[in-house]
């Protein structure tokens, strides 16, 4: 039986690439986006498979109604892809509460609302998958990405627990951690930027990396989408899937760094119990 996909942020980047890959497999895709017009060509090319849904994922109150609408028309949602997102660059000190909350609304609270909305029907069918589009920044971070990575760390922590909770119901959870892929993430009109006092030189370097990186990223979203579909079809779907040479290298180096620090302090850290 062909799958029914609900993909947020489907109008460009990974969302569109995943939608195209699912359509090529003969599946039905509901592409959710704030501006659905960018998907008109996919609807025209696949009128029996492709639908659009106007949705701002930061409007958490709209999640349940959106899922209910899809379930009413299709009877099920086999795969939820929480993909909507944007980058943000700014020093920790210079990122405002409003900027931080807006990013958490987009990357954490919005996806959480959609997961809550799809789980009851997936549990009833004892089948389904949730794809959480995180980032290499969900495993390690550096100057300028404190807010962005903070949201992705939160998403990954919640998703790891979610995977443990829903496994007994036959539901898969896949956390995807892309590196630099040629999407619209670094477009100047989409990237959030905090005020710059000039105090933090490393953050200035990160701004330059983002501003100069759009259109030159090495990663191919179509190849990423194909691997995501393959991971979901695998008998043992991984919890985490780093994508791109840069992401794999960064994640492995980060894990090794954590290991070295833990081992350095291991003996003293273990010896913190009350004396017998």
C-alpha cells in the first residue's frame, strides 16, 4: 500500500526534495507550507498524488485541525516530516528573548504539536513514522549558532525519548542531521540575524560563512531525500542519520571529544556518592 506523507516546509529545500522522492515512489504527499503556490507545479504534475495545505507550524493550535483534515480525506498519515525551519545567527548574549522564543516555536513547539496530533491514529494502526529534520547543529555547536542549535538539541532530546515511547506501537522515529546542503536555509531573506555589537569576532566569522554560503553548499537535497526514504524502509531504521561528509565528520569528532572529556574526569566523577 502506498504511503500518505505530511511534509511541513514542503515548498523548498529538503521538504520539496522529500515530497518529490515520495511522489516518485507512487505515494501521496500533503505538502504543508505558509505559501503553497510554490508547490503548484508538483500538484499539476501529480494531480492524484500531491495536495497542499496552508499551515504555519508556529500556530500550534492549527496542528490538530490540519491533521484531522488529512485523516478525514485519506484515512491515515503514514509519515510525518517535521521539516519547516530556518537558520539564525547571533551571539548568545546578543540574541533576544523574542528571537529565541520565535525559533523554539518553529523548531520545537510546532513539531511537538504535530507529533501529538498524529500519534493517536498511528498507535491505533500500530504503524507510522516521524521524521524530525534536525541538523549537524543538533549534535554540536559553535559561535553564532547558540539559538539555532539550542532548538535542535531540544528537538533531538525530545525525539530520543519519543522513539523509546512509541517503539512498542510499531512507530519509527528518525532524526535527520544534515550538514551544508544546497537549500534556502542560508538565503538572506530567510536567515535570522541578531544585532551585532562587534564584540564577538567568532560570531562575525559565522555570519560571513552564512552570508557567503548560499548556493555553494556541497550537499544535494535529492540524494539526501533518497537516503531518508531508504532509512525509513530499512528493517532497522536508525534513530539518527547524519547527512553529508561534513556532518558525519563533525558528529564523529564531537562524540570523540565528549568521550575524551568524560574519560579524563571519569574517576573523580564516579567518586561523588555518599561515603559508605
